[in-house]
C-alpha cells in the first residue's frame, strides 16, 4: 500500500520534536504530530501549551 502525503493520521498526538534550551537546562519545548506545542520551564515537571492546532495560544 502506498500512502500519499496527508492520507495518514496518527490515532494519538505524539511528540515529534523535543528541544532543551542550551542556556537553561530546566527549559524544554516539544512539538507534536497534531500541531500542538508545549513548553516546560521546570525540568519537565509541568508543561504549558503554546500552540494549539498550529496556532499560537
């Protein structure tokens, strides 16, 4: 089976990218397969949503 771009949708919203701030080892950001982004400023203990469906909150 060959899938074309945009034909597959993951059943879950999963992390695609995660990054750590090189100047602050307690700050992380993650971007998900469904266009959400989150930021943590406390070493990943809690997260604030900064993008929802690809749009800034």
